[in-house]
C-alpha cells in the first residue's frame, strides 16, 4: 500500500480554503469557489436509521445514560459517510446500533432494507471496532485465515485474499509476527485487513486512523478513498477533523448524543461570498494591477499572498525526502524569518 496508495502530492491544494493568491511558475490558472453545484447523491439507500435512539441502563434497568437521541439518517451506496463528534458524543453507539450489536431503545436501523439485527447481512459487512479484539497469539496470515474460514471461504481464496490485504495495509514484512508484538498502528492495519476479508459492500470503521503516524494516516485515508472507488460504502467515525474533511462525502456531527449538523462536506465548508483566485507566474507589477482592478470593482478584504501547504503534506514531504536522500540534514530555509 505504501507506494500505490500515495496519491496526494506535497503542496497539492486542499479543495477549500481562504482567499489567497500564488506566485512563481509560468502558467496562470484562475479558479473560483462557490459556483459549482454538488453532484446530486443518487443510488440505493444501504443504511437507514429511523428515530434511532439508545439509553444505556444499569443492572436494575434504570436509565443511566442517553447515548443517542432519536436519529434519522439515510446513507447511499458508494458514499463515504463520517460521524463526527467529541468523546462520548455517541459515535460508537451509533455504529453498534447500525451493526445490530446493541438494541435500540427506540426506532430501528435498516441495512440493505433489512433490520440491523438480521444476521444474514453480516457477509456483506466489514467492521473495524474501536478496540482490537483480535487473537494476540496469531500472526497476520493466521488472523486473516481464521476470519476467512468464518466466512466459509475456500483455502485458496483465503490465501490469495490474505496476501493481497496484508500487502494493501503495508504489513508484508511483519506478516509472520504474532499480533501481541504489534505496535498500535500495526494493530489498526491488521484490523482493517480483517474488516475487508470478505470483500464487503459496506464497511464501518470506528476511528480508523487512531494510533497511526502521519504516513499511516495518509495511507489509511487513501485506502478509504480507494474503497469508495471500488464501489464500497464506508461509514467511519472520528474526532479528528482533518481525517473526516479529507475523505468524507457527507458528515453528521453529533454532540451529547444529538445530531447537530448533517450535510455534504463541500457544502458545509464552502465560504459563500468569497472568491478564490489562484495563479502562478505573476510579476509584482501584475499583482498590483490585479489588486487595483479588484478594488475598482468594489472588492473588499483582498488578500494576495502565497498559499500554505498543510502540516501533513510538509511532514510527508520531509519523510520522503529523507528516505530518498539519507544523511541530508535541514531542508529549505525553514528557520528564516518570513518577510515577503
Ligand atoms: N455500555 C455502556 N454503558 C453505559 N454507558 C455507556 C456504554 N457505552 C457507552 N456509554 C456512554 O454513552 C455515551 C456515548 O458513548 P460512545 O462510546 O458512543 O461515544 P463516542 O462518541 O464513540 O466517544 P469516543 O470518541 O470517546 O470514542 C458516553 O457518555 C458513554 O459513557
Ligand atoms: Mg467511540
């Protein structure tokens, strides 16, 4: 996965941002935000929540904690849907209700049009739980073989699929090591491979990037985007905003068990009323002319400057650079004062 999943280049612009200009280079590209209408979400509804709620009760059946207030949700085939919210906001509870692992206090969850508690759907699902529950004394190959058996896969297919998944999650070198020796990030990777063993149509991932370093995080996000490319539906939850922003088509924001926001990430983050123009190769004179032109047309709050990359891209850039040229010390003039 390391090589083939890396599709994001350092410095590649994020799809949304503040009003900034750019200089350097030759070609000029002007590109404005806020005009394109988002593609309508079509397709079969694969997950439905209707008035779904959960109150955890104590041993005596007394209400203990309202983890999820009545929730209505439709998730369509091919979407990457993110559940976002602070600790304790009800994300894991929602995933467990959708999976039929716990019973709702009210309402119902439907998967592929069938009640979530119907076990017939399990072959079409993959699940990465928040905490690893894998057997610590098995190695990666044995783990995937074990889960392949549970799904009734023939030996040759189990072997082929296990090898492909181990490669995909970047564990080839560690495939013979027992899971008890795995680091947190490695445990997360084998968990994802396990969730995909049955080539599921719908994958539910609870904090998929937890414990991963920035490279592992980037790879995990690319892997999730790749699942979408292969027609899978993904529901993931996280409290890491950048992870959700980078991969999800739509999000639901939960707070204290209540749905606070629901919509397409593009729509929720778009700054309407602000136009972004990006160009390379502008001379200082041209910049002044552009500013004067904008002012003449009544534009306000004009910002012209160099766009920033993200810390994630910078980190990946440094690591790749170091791997390509071992022994090299500082890069760029990073410690020089930034005076334009
Ligand atoms: N088995 C349980 N019994 C009682 N209360 C529970 C149980 N499981 C979760 N809760 C409570 O329900 C609320 C929601 O928990 P949940 O695990 O769904 O949150 P979360 O959004 O996944 O949080 P995190 O980001 O920390 O994983 C919390 O207040 C939690 O304490
Ligand atoms: Mg959780």
